């Protein structure tokens, strides 16, 4: 089982480059970076975690810029979006940005995607929250088309373009792996467009029946990564056959972040 890090990179925490170097030096296989283009002042959508929205949500850097900076100072670290909010993004631009990260990193992008929870945030991008799932499905289909064909063409209800040329292509073949985030509602999307399911913080006892349900529905075994997993659950995740656990790293200045990483690395070592 692989172990990586999931975190928010902000304008007042540790920088992207020193964070990436520290993660790689401690033997973690990957880092997944959160995305929010903005946070609406209205705060009508309740925070899924309960209580007030943590301040880190207001300060996130663009994930593709962040991952590019991380790519330049690392050699092996896999670089994930955790998750890219496609329904807030232009499809053609995102396809190029993601492929560019895979290209400049030598094939290290893990393309994590989701449909989001902040309805006001997506509405500010012109997205109807009620149809965001269908939109993301079309975006994923179109991005895969762009990544694997030249020229590429797609015609859907929300995404529609005639034949185009778009480079670079992903270094990874046939394309960078797509990790679909979400719960049971994301199963159909995972099966149709994904290479893995990115389960959000589910403890082992709740994850086990969902993994079985997903595999039965797909008719095949689908790799699972757990976003925001806890160190004390590593052995249980391993026994379930989880491919990767992403341990949550709280956003903090450099000194505090390095201390956290040392503690997490120590917890991983005890399991190994």
C-alpha cells in the first residue's frame, strides 16, 4: 500500500517547493492539492465538516501552478489534484493545463476530480449546481478525447467543440490516471471515466462495503485511494486492499509543517 499526503497550499503556509521536497525526502509517494477558486462571502452552503469553514479554504493557490512548482524540485513524487473542481473550469484550458503538468513532470500527474459542495462558488462560475454532475461527466469524456486524439472532437449538451489540435499530450499512456472523488453518487462516474476511486476520509469499517459495492457494480476491481486518512487506520486500510492512503496534513508555516511530516512519517514506518 502506498502512502501520500493531502493538503491545502496557501499564501501564508509553507511554500510549494519546500513542501514538495520535504514530502519526497520522507518517503511519501504522492501529494494531492486542494482547489477553490474563491469562497463566496455569503457562506450559505454549509461546510461538510461541520462548524465554521477553516481559514485555509480562503487562501488556496491554483493547483496546477502549485504542482508545477513542486515538479521542478522533485524527481519521484506523484502530483495530484485533490480535487480539481471541473465544473468551475473551462474544459479545453484544463485539459491543456493538466497535460502540461504531466509533461513537465515527466509523467507524474494524478488527475483527481470532483463535483464540489459549495453551490455559491460554482454558481459564480455560471454553473447550475443541479446539473454539475452531468457537466463533469461530459468534461471528463471531452478531456480524455483531447488527451488521446489529434484532432479531438466532442459534442455534448454542455461541452461542444469541433475538431481541434491540443498539445502537449500526457507522457503517461494512454493518459494521466483519473481519480474520481466522492461517495456512492460518484460510482457511475468512476466506472465510466475513472481509473480509480478517491474516497473522502471514510474509515475502514465504512469503506469496506462501499468498495465491495463499487467492484460488483463495475464488474472489475477498481483501485481505491483514501483522501484524508488517519495514521491509526493504515493497517486496516492495507488489509482492505486500499491502493493508497493520503494522510491529511494541516496547513502551517514551514517549521510546524516539517514537524507534522516527521510525525506522519514515523507513523507510517511503524506500520511498515
